[in-house]
C-alpha cells in the first residue's frame, strides 16, 4: 500500500509539472470582465484618448558612462509601425537620426558618419543607445493614449490604481492617477528587458521617462490624424 501511495503521489506531481509546462506555452485565456471593470475601461479611454499619430518636440536627456547627454529632440510616431526621432543642436543641425517603419530600422550619427539599416522583425528588440527595446513599445507608449481593442486577447486583472494585461509572450501594466490618466506603462516580454514609461503632465508640457536612461521633456505636442509618409522613409545609405 505504501508503494502504491507513493506511486500515486509521484504520478500527481508529474501530471502537475506537465500541466504547468503546457499552460506556460499556451495562450492565456481571457477572463470575462464585470460591468464595473468595463466601466473603468471606459473611464480610462476618456481620460487618455487614443491617437494614431503624434509629433512632439522639446528636450531629451540620455544617460551615458560620461554623464547625461542633453539635446533638442523631435519625435514622430504613427501606430503601429512607424517612428522617427531626430536629435539636433540649437541651430537645427541633426547629430542623430532614427527611422523605423514596418520593414526597416535605420539610424545615423552624423558626428561619426555611422549609418546603418537593418531588416525589422516585429516584436524583436533592437539596441537604441542605452536601451535595448522593442520598437513597437516606444511607438505605442512614448505618447500616452489608450485603446480598449489594444487589449484584445489579453487576460486582464485590475488593481487599485491600475490594470495588468497578459498575453502569451508579454504583459502590460498600466498605473493611473486619480483622474485615470496613465502615470506609467510597464512592458515585460518573454524575450527582452522590462521597459517602464513614466509620464508627468504639465501645462502644455509632457515629461516621458523611459527606464532611468532616457527622459524627454516635450514642450510641443501635436496629434494630427495622419503624418507625411515621407517621414518614415529612411535616407539612402
């Protein structure tokens, strides 16, 4: 009997291990939302209106081994695939250019003449200065806005001041202020580092900090319906 009991316990442990492994690989099953949770999503949407395109300008501070690098900056994003970032001096002369579209990641540093372009794989992290980051995460979060359908397929759980959405390969945690504006967005991916976006809203300004490495202080923010397609075409190598 003792052998039989031990065998049963061992069998249950093996089954439990197999179930745990298989669940980790399977897509997460969404949990139906309660009426109160649906109402909260509506409040979040109203406080953070979704915009497809944004163009912002101001200052940026980038951490480095030699201390912070400060520059003027212009950033344009068009969800879900396009981004352009230009860092330039007070005379408008660019010293760094980054262009991301559906197919390509391009960057150039005019100071040292380095220019490079690589085929882009959606969801794959790339090295951008002090950050190793998935371009989609920047495109979707450098300007805070919220669309309920962006959570499609996710298992959503609500916390006192936020929510967490979990997919099979990544998760998104949002924190809100008392007015339901997004205070922070944390993205964790199965492959890649955790990235945290923090937002501070001012009178006509927006501060966006990415991890502890990069901080944008945008003094001008525009949210046009569309941006010129040429913005997201990299220059010829």
